[in-house]
C-alpha cells in the first residue's frame, strides 16, 4: 500500500490518480479528504501532518509514503515523529516533496532552513528515500483565475522575468515512478519545466487556451507585496518576490531530471493552460 499525504493538493491529487490508474493500493490522506475527493478503490483517511499521532493508523500496513513538505505549515511539522510512525507502520520507502529553495535560498527560513531540516530527517530515517525539489508550479497561475474570469486581466510583477515553471502533473508522475520502481533510492531530483516562461508569456498562453484576449498589467513590487501579504507571512513574501524578480542562475536553469526519470520532456506551460482552461472561463 502507498500512502499519499497532501492528497487534495495540486501534486497529491494527480499522484493519487496516477497510482490508482496503475493498479496500486492507495490511501489518500489530508486534513479534509473524503471519498468524494478520490478515485474509486482509493481509501480516504483524514489526518494532519502537524499531528504525527493522527498519521499512525493511516500508515499501518503501508509499504511506501509520499510525504508532502507541509507547504506554509512546514515549520509546524515534526518530521522525526512522522518518519517514526512510518517505520512503525511498515513503510520501507519515502518520497519527499521538498522545494528547489532548499538549495537556492538556504538563507531563507521559509524556503531554506525548514526544508533542509525535513530533508535531513528523511535522509536519517533509515528508509529508502528520494527527494523531489520542484521549482515554481504552473498551477500558481490559479491565483489569476478571478481577474481573468471577471475582467480578462492578469496583474503580476516582473512581467518579463522568466522561470522554468513545472506542471504539477509532471511532479506527480515522477513521484509515482519513484514510489513504484527501484533504482531511485538516494536521488535528489530537481524538477522544472522545459523552458523559461515569463508572466507576460503565461498570460498569452492562457489567452490562446481561452480563445480570447487577456490583458497583462505589470504590478510594481510594492503592489505585489501588498497582495501577497494578504495570505503569506512577511518572510515568505520577501523570498517569493526575490525569486520572481531576481532569480538566481540555478532558479532559471532547466533541469534534465524529469526527462531522465520519465523518458520524455516535461510539459510546457501551454499544456497546463489548455488542460485547465475551464478554471478561467
């Protein structure tokens, strides 16, 4: 059995579907997961990553674990206790969804040190481990859905700064491969899309997918900061703006790891836009 944490998220939901489609026995877990959220045959078990005790019954009898890094709640996780519960349940393999920022922003508490502590706990766990470090998600464009729906407008900062954003489905497919197949133990995979794309270019891709014009409005850094502070802590906002506006060479590098694992190139943003156009109509 494979346990997928964060099962209702952008990566977890696709991963559950991929594993179930491959005939694996899957338990999907997140705080509010229900049978309506998962494919037929998948067991939905609510649990909270910040409460390792709630995971113990979910992990009982599992062979492998997909461990989501907690996202904005990462600092609340006790990875040692989570991994203790995994071993006690019979887990032998763990695939961790980490972040590129562990390597590129080590000075950042939100992106660097907390993520590094979780990665270190996985390395020390005694389990077969694989670490996935994706860059920016293509699905971050969902933040534009409201203004695209109502005004056919996207507002974003740094309109001509490119990043190789990755389709969460590609992350899920790499995770499914690492969970199901041998030969990946001890690997750290950096996951990116196939090319740099800018916010202006991603807006054009959405317009093409919708078959209608979408106007791009470039925000100032201060305008973007004020908007992000509505749902992100201040330190996370500052690091996010730094990545978006002044990415390091490592953050703009196109990684070969998706193709190395899957035998095909990662999907471009245009593919994600067409697949998810309904959210913007």
